[in-house]
């Protein structure tokens, strides 16, 4: 983890934004076709994103291209599936995060976030440094396999 990532408290930044929704540059929107997201802020050492999740919407398994970060559940409940353990036999750990819950993660974090509930959810995500790539994965019997590497400015 970089020295900058160690100094920043990404979860505290996410909570600051969650505690002041009147300052969000756009109101949350819900898209029935795909997850909606919008960057709320960018600084030299981090960026802040607002995401919405209708029931059933999810990410693929992914990393954050070497960025550390955190997310805070503003409303609803989200489920995080985290991949860990040895490469030859990774395991998935699942946790539900309800309104007000948050989670920090390091630079090598691989996870999927899902709205498995019946109500829409809103979350705030902070990444430091700003995202430049995100690798999408598939988990198979032999471990993680890269599906794609998305680049900022092209795929989001």
C-alpha cells in the first residue's frame, strides 16, 4: 500500500459524504437496466463515487487496479463477496452490510457487491489514488481468471 493510501482514511471520507447528501453534485438515480454511478469529487490523492443498486444489480468480481479504498452503505443493504486465500484454492467470504455500515479495503482486494435485498440501495465509494483500471475476474476450479481490464475514461 502506498504512503498516501496509508495516510487517508477512505471510510471517514465516505462517511463525510454520506452525512451531507445535500452537498452531492447530483441526486441519486436508479436505472433498471444497469447500475447507476457518478463521481462526486476528485482530489489529488482520492476520488469519491455515488452508486445506486436496484434489487438484483451487482458488479462482477473485480479489483481496483492497485487503489485502496472503502465504501459506506447510505441506504439499503448490500452484500460483499470477497475472494481470498491461496491462488490455487481461493475462498469466498460473504458479508451483508446494512445502512450505515462501511468497509475499508487494501490495494489487492478482489470482491463483488450485490443488492440481494428487496429494496434499492445507495452507497458511497472512495478510492485512493483515483481509479485508472479495474480488472474483472471469473472464479473457477483453478482460481481467479482475468476476464477483462477496464480503463478509466473508456469503460466508465
